[in-house]
């Protein structure tokens, strides 16, 4: 049983690294394509990354274009940060004594970052709706970013897990004192 658990943990650690690198590439590509559209070739706004066409927004107002794409880049960076924190958990995790203060803080931090992503999703959604009311034609970013409800749910579940983990930490400390 122990060998199976450690094998699963190694596989999950590798998967976390792959996803982290993927989000870093996505964030970097967004930053690069945004800088190209601002400073080198404005036609770059036609196809920023994965087919996002914000050329109408770029033509409408560069400030709004920069604001919206900055929020999208920030969301992508926060998604990468969640997997960075997960990698740190895997690096510090000790299966013999799994409850530690460091891991509890990392799990709590992941829940807060997921909540921040949800809030930013709501802001991007409302901001893009506001721009559409101003008759700016922009694609739906929902397909690209996902929805806020998923991250609200993720943040809530991980926060509950963090609280359970903190309770386990308290029980482990009590057990160490009684022995």
C-alpha cells in the first residue's frame, strides 16, 4: 500500500510540473503577443494567443485593450502560481508525518489564490460586458478563461480541506505532547 501511495504522489508531482510549465508558457505567450501588438505590429491583436481576437478593442481604445489583456494575463499567472504552490507541497510533504505548519499555510494560500482568480474572472466578465454595451465587438473570454464559479468552488473546497488539515495539525501536536 505504501509503495502505491508514493508512486501516485510521484506521478501527481510530475503532472503538477507539466501543468505549471504549460501555464507559464501560456502566460509568457500572452505577455509576448501583447507587447508585440503594442510596440511592433498592431495587427498582432488579431490573434493574441489561441485565437483571441481583440483587434476591435485595440482599435477602440488602447487603454481598455491593455487593461483587459492585463487582467487576462494576471489570471493566467495566478493559475500557474496555484500549481507552483502545489509543487512546493509535493516537495515538502512527508507521508510519515503529513501534517506540518508549512503545508497548512500552502494549502490555505492555494484556496485564497483560487478565490482571487474567481474574483478576477467576475471582473473580466463584467468589464467585457460593459465594453460590449459600448458596441465594441470582442469575443467571449469565457471559453478561454473558464468560469468564476469553478474557481469559487475550488477555493471553497480547498479552504475546507485547509481547515481540516489545521485540525489534524492540532491533533498531531496533542499526540506528540502525550507521548
